[in-house]
């Protein structure tokens, strides 16, 4: 039996605890604790809400609209931080291997969205051999409209730079605003049928929970 995303994430955290500098780990752990204390924003997207139309570029720069995404059935929309995030990569690979093969039973489409530039999104697609749609959300503007975007603290940005990550160089428009890890299921009327927002950036929505939610989406 394959490991759950939670189990894989716990393994990643154990490896990080051994490899990352103690002062960097302290910054990241404090950041997670603060986000957990804040919880899910009260103004974030909720089941029953209707998404406003949006259009975002794919890795080739081609514009893809929400209407196109849900044209033939419901969509599972995943907001992730970026291909530089090991927890995001873990989740995307798991969705590729375990979720995508089941979506045909629901006539559903899988889409992943991050604030990365299209070039960086292309790199993410190629490295993970992803076979689903990946889009760029410049400045996390769509994520912001959904109430799931946030600003990272200066000490977190500094710790990331210490590890060789400069978000201004990988994100579209040089923005550092990020989305909280979030999964939405949206029907053909753009109505949100399922929402899972994770305050902890190491946590992700399990495949079993997504499949269970899809079974409740009217067809």
C-alpha cells in the first residue's frame, strides 16, 4: 500500500530536520506555528461560493479560462506554492500517480495553480512528468480573491534566500505573495463543492478525501 501524503510529508520533515541549519529550521517551524494559530482566514473561499471567471497562462503562455476548465465536467483545482517546495512536489506527484487515473470516472479535470512564472511552471511539469494542466497566477491575484493568499515574513524570506531560493526570481512579476495549500472542487456552474485550505504548508489534501468529495458532486 502506498504511503499517504501525510506519511510522506512526515518523512520529508525528518530529512529536513537532519539536513537544514538549526536556525533555518527554527524560522520555518515558528512560521508554521504562527499560521496554525491564525487558522483559516474567515474570508476565504467556502463550499457553495461561485467562483468569478478568471484566465491564467499555462507553461507555454497560452491563456486558459475557468470556463474552459469546467467546460466538460467538474474540476479539481490545486493551489500550490511552487516547484521549489518539496511538499508541493510530493503532493503533485501523488496526485499524478493516484488521483489523475481516477478522475475519468467523474469526468473531472485536474488543474494546479501557483504564482510561478510560466517558465518555472514548465520546469515543474517536466521534472515531475505531470500530465495535467498547470497554470501561473501572477502575484497570486486569483488566490488573493479567494482569500487564501498571504505574505511571508521577512525572516522566512531571508531563510529561503540562505537556502538558495529567491522568490522574486521564480515567481511571475517578482512577487513573493503565496497561496495557502488549497484544493477546490468546482462544478460546471463554477460553484465550489469542496474546499480544503491548509494553514500548515507541509500538509496537503489526501487523494481519498478528494475522491470522496467528487462522489457528492452532481453530474
